[in-house]
C-alpha cells in the first residue's frame, strides 16, 4: 500500500533528517515509527503526504508516485492526526469534522450526516457534543474529534504524529484502546509516530526503530523486535524491560494451560480468556495475590495458568 525506496531528506544547511529509507506498509497494517527525538520519524510521515518534499528516493501509495499531481489533493485523500489536534477554535465540533467532505465537494447534508456518524464512532454522542466548541472539550475528547475529522473523507491511509502524547496516562490508555477498536473495525492503513516503545508495541502490527541521523535500524513485529533486537542500539532503545514487554504481545496458548480437576472455577477469582495476553494473566495473579489464574474459552473453563506456564510461554514464543 505504501512503499518508500531510497528516501532521504537533506536540508540546505546539510542536515540529513532521513537517510536512504526503505519501508513498506501493507494494506490494513498499522506500523509505528519509534526512535529518539530528531531521528526523522515525523519527517518521514510528512514526506508521505508531501508536507515535506524528499530530497531523493520514491514514495508510492497504492502504486502511484505521490510526487505526481497536486499535493493539496493528495493530502485531502489522506487522514492526518497530530498531537496538537489542530481543530478550528472558532468552529463547532460538527463543523470541524465536516471540513474535509465539504472541501471535496460533498453537500452540507451529506457532510453533516457523515460527521455525526464519525462522532458516534469515536465515542462522542453528536446530540451532546456536536454544537460545542473545542475549548469546551477535554484534551482526550479533542483528540477523538481529531481522529473523526481525519476519517471524514474515508481515506485509505491515516498518518498519525504523536496522536495521544498530549493527554495524561489514564486517558492515553483509553484512547489507545479506542483506536485499536476503530482499527479492527475500519482496517485502515496507518503509519503512527510515537516516542513511546510501550505504545508502539501495544498498537503496532509492526514497529520500525529509527536512530539518530534518520537511519532505520529494524522493522519487525513487536514480539520479534523485543525477542531478537538486531543490534545493541535497538536493544538499548527497546530497553532492558523488553522481556516484560513481551508479556503484552504474547497470547495465552491453550497448550500451556494446566488442568485443575475437582476445583470450581469460581474459587479461583477472576479469569482470563484463551488468547488474552500473558500480561493480563500475570496482572490478575498479582492483583488477587494468587499462584495461578483460571483460563476460560467462552463459557467453558479450560484450566489454570501458573507463573511457570507464563515462563514456558515466553520461551516458546522465542523459539517460534
């Protein structure tokens, strides 16, 4: 869907922001770009929609070179979400979301209907929020409006630059969960910039790690990135806690669940579903101060997972 080949950006003062970048983003995939400040993450994002022009290389979206044609028309067909949201402060929320469909020539009635659908989709009741102004919303609510506006033209590609970075950790976690729900429902092709490796691991189908000077060090699925960093630089960035982070991207496999005959499931307290993460299971063990957690498959109780089982699951995930 998105293909970058040999893409570099060098500014007139000689600063190289991105160096010889090759990166593919498949249709429906969510790829997170991570790395230290100034490593070229945001520049890469802006080159995809031509807010920044590449110095060398080619960028294609769905087989078409983005440097061909009108950059404004290109941007209207790509959703773009930034940390500061960028809502028009003097316009009501409904009008903010209607902006792109109106620019694309849609009727006011269609744009209003579409905006209402999208506000509902991101969890903001139009009856309650449509006629408010941005300053009347919380930071998390404004960020939801920004996502709704980016989706208003039903773009195949969504670019997001630190979209959840300006809110507190609790709201941030809720926004991440909400966005994952939306992504499962809509299946957009997403490139998301973040400085937070935990956010990248949680959201990304793949994570691309950049280094100073705009070099791409590794692009991989989260479990493989955490289990097998390609070099010391990637290992240092993903952190010494990468073993713990692997808990969040490793699902509970039924083969690692142990039977517990003769003990009612209700006596184990809270349970987790097959397919939930090992992190979820361990969190319940620690919260309830128990040596095991019950595992269910729908309404069926299938057994228990112990700390030893979690350890085995992590070792199996590395071998896989």
